[in-house]
C-alpha cells in the first residue's frame, strides 16, 4: 500500500471516519506490528491507557444520555403544542 494512502487511512481511523474494511486493515496492521516488536508494556502505561479509555467511554455515554434527554424534551413540547392546537381548533369551531 502506498505510504500516502496508508497515512490517509490512518488519519481517517483516528478521526473515526474510515470504512469497516479500512478499520480492519489498520487493526490487523497494528496487531502485526505488536507481534513483530519486542516491546513489553509498562504497567503504568497500561493503567494510564485504561484510564484514558474509561474517560472516553464515560464521555460518550454522557453525551448519548444528554442527546436522548434532549429528544425526549422536544417530543414532550411537541405533544403539548399539538394538544393546544387541537384544543384551540375545537374551541373555535
């Protein structure tokens, strides 16, 4: 694979905009690199990375809950507005 193309795929992977095929390619490439390296992770690095992942997951969960609550509020307001329109229509008839 061309270096330029690989860099583009890696950047899309980092941004979360790559295709499933590209995602698979990046993850397989990364696993292959780990297998070929003699690197052993420092326990402090593992702990730090786990905390970063946990923080990211918590932030994603919080954002999703916030979006759901916002949608529920919009639905409630819409239902009240529709009821008022129907009530006003019935009263003026």
